[in-house]
């Protein structure tokens, strides 16, 4: 009889104490970077009796996410947050997930999201109406507010302006608390600890807003063509429709998955641009040439290639989804190693995106590396900010369009200068975000247009 080899890849063994309070939990970005350096493309991590295989080679990541996708479910931290996400797209599994994915997919088709472009620009412009030359702001907070409003308006046709602050604060808190791996994995959510009670209150607050939006839409019978309408009107073969609870799970998932990720992408992009004046000047040159002072629109996107490359490069260096995790649900093999049911698999965009085998000067911010057919020449999973395979991000085209249009709208009018002495530090929570925000000074570009146009000219002639 054939027997799978019993080997487990070499790697560290962490006791419970070291796991809880050591580098894996305290600084996972460094931990995984060091692991890749020490053990190469595959490493085995033992935490007490739980085993995880950490894979770094793009081909092996493809094996996990694409070829063997059905042999896994989502990782333990995401599943431990199911009381927040419920059976929404991010956390549901199997046939239920597939049905929901098919129902939601049309809302993210290219033609559909094209209709969201004008809203994205309009909301970015509204944000600028409140900005003033010389003011100091937290770019991350500004981007968070903006992307939350956009997701609410485009997907649910809800003007959550009056609720935005409440929803935003609650969502932020849920993400923060949900990312505390120690607490999430060891303290079940139903135990009435002060933190769990707090989480319960925040969920109740968001739910009350979501149920209100759902019930208003049900009673108006309005067919708006947005995601909420699609979900409300979707019918199974037996004629059944989604319950309010299912709608709540999908909407809370999209609010959570769809705003902080894009906001962080933009925050990192502002921070990177502020430190790279040549890249910033090139961006301004492109905006001035392509837009000539008018607002960006969907049709401009194909011409705003440098802006697109700034976003692509920000997503490479600071991928909001900095790592992915899976748990095996059947025995099989990956890269010649046996994977037993119940074993974990971990992959880190943070590590792969900074691997010198795929990227020259991997630590440097170089949007121009994406010119020509660079992406096509990369192994498919050397760049995977949106994951891949059947569980790939449903909102990736939405996010790229949104990030590029916001970048263009804001950079057309303002330069964001870093406030000296304010640290910008990555925090690898559920998403990768700037721990203390990104404090910036707003500098109106109009106020220094002569200088800008000479910068712009220089940048153009450098091409
Ligand atoms: C730059 C922004 C974004 C990044 C980096 C990002 C990243 C990801 C990644 C890596 C996954 C796969 C997770 C896994 O395989 O375990 C994912 C899934 C998902 N994302 Fe995004 N995302 C972004 C924006 C959005 C937006 C704007 C939306 C919705 C409006 C969205 C909705 C979702 C949903 C619903 C899933 C689960 C899909 C499924 O399993 O069927 N994301 N995202």
C-alpha cells in the first residue's frame, strides 16, 4: 500500500509562551522574513501540536491556492472571527460560499463597476472641499472615511454620511480586536470578557445600521442595480431568497473587506510618494498632461498608466493582505511534503513581494518597474495582493479603479508632505496598515504651479 512520506519541513518549534509573546505574534512581518531567509522556499512551524507549512515559492503558492484549493478552508484567525463576518463571502465555505459568490459576482463585473467611477471621483472631490492649504491631517483617517463612504454608496446606495463615523469606528475596532491572535484563538467569542462584550456592542451597532438599510430597501422595492438589489432579488431554484441575516453577513463583510484595504493602499502610496520626489513629479506630470486640470473619469484610466503603476507598486511593498492562511481538510501533498488534515498552510505576500529573485532592488519604491510586460514575465504568484484561485478577491478591479481615481483626484490638487518626527510604522493586523496613521501637511498644487510645471517638465524629459 502507498504511504505518504512522513517528513515535515525543517523549521522552528514554538512553545505556547514563545508563540504568544514571541516574534510570531509581536512582529510577524520580521518573523516570516527571517523564516524565509533561514529555511528557503518551505518551512515547517510547530506551535505546540499544531503544524503549519510556510511556503514562499510562487509555484507552490499556486499549488495551494489554485490546483488544490478545494482541499483547504480559510485559516484559524479568519474563522475565529465568524461571529463578525457570519457566513459572508470571506468566511463561508463549500457550496454555500459558491452560491453566494455567484450571486454577488455580477455586481463586480467590469461593466457594473465602470458605473461606480463617477461616484468615486465625486466623493474624493467632496473630501477635498474640506481640505485647506497648509493644514495638517492624518492621511490614513481621511482615506478610511472616503473609502467607507464609497463602498456604502456604490454597493448599497446608502449615503452613510450620518452613520459613517459610527460605522467606521466600530469597524476599525472590530478589525483591531479581531486581529489579536492570542485573544481570538484562545478566548471563545461567547465568553463574557470585557473585550468580548465590547465587540458584541460594536457588532450590534453596525447591525442596527445595516438592518435599517436593508429594511428601507425592502420596503421601497427600489431596483437600483447595485449589489444590495442584486442580493435582495436573487432567487434560488426553489424560489427562496436571502434572509436578512444572510444579507447582514454579506454587507458587513463587504464593508470590512472593501474599505480598509483600499484606504491602506492609498495611505502607503501617499507615504511612498512623499519620500520619492522623482516619482511624485512624474505622477504630477502625467496628471497635468492627461487631465489638463479637469476631473478624472473612467475613460482616463487607460492613459493614467503611471498612476496605476504607483498603486501596483504600493500594493507590492505594502500589501494590505500581507499574508494568507489555510487549513487542510484532507490529506494530500504539497511540494513533495505530506499535508495532513488539520494542518495549516501560510503564505506571505509581504515576503514574496520583496524577494530579490523576482524584483530588482526589492525594497525600493519604483513604479516604473511595472512598465512594459514586466507583470507578464513574473511567475503568476510572485505578485498576488488580491490572492488567487477561486477565493481571489472579488473586489480587485473595484479596488484598483477606486485607488487610481482617488490618487489622481487628490494628487491633481494637493501634495501631501510628511510631518517631520511623526513615525510611520507598519502594523500587521488582519490588514497591513500604518500603526500611527500618516500625518501630512496639505500643500495645494495651485499655489506653486510654476514650480510644479518645471518639475513636471523635468520628469517628462527623464522618460
Ligand atoms: C487594495 C484593496 C484590496 C486588497 C489588497 C484585497 C485583498 C484580498 C485578498 C488577498 C483576498 C483573498 C483572501 C484569501 O484568499 O484568504 C480578498 C478577498 C475578498 N475581498 Fe478583497 N481586497 C481589496 C479590496 C476589496 C474590495 C474593494 C472589496 C469589495 C468591495 C473586497 C471584497 C472581498 C471579498 C468579498 C473577498 C472574499 C472573496 C471570496 O472568498 O469569495 N476586497 N481580498
